[in-house]
């Protein structure tokens, strides 16, 4: 899906990455780890919050 998006918008991925404080795109496993944590018992007391997994873009 992201491959098609990138080919339809040349240079867009590079511009987005350049604006990310971490200076790179996310590995899908990094996103999955955050979702897995929210689904785990370790996050049992977490409610009504937004967990940005965005490489520092919202910071």
C-alpha cells in the first residue's frame, strides 16, 4: 500500500521523513509494538489518551 502511495507522489516520502525529528520513517514493528502494548495487561489502567507514535512530529 505505501509503495503505491509513494510511486503516485514522487518525493513526498522523502519530504515527510526530512520533517521528522528522528530523521527516518517508522519500521512497521515499531507501530505494532505500541499497539500490542495498548492491548496488553500492562496498559490496563490507560484510558482516554492519545499515544503518538510519530517519530516526534507532534512534540
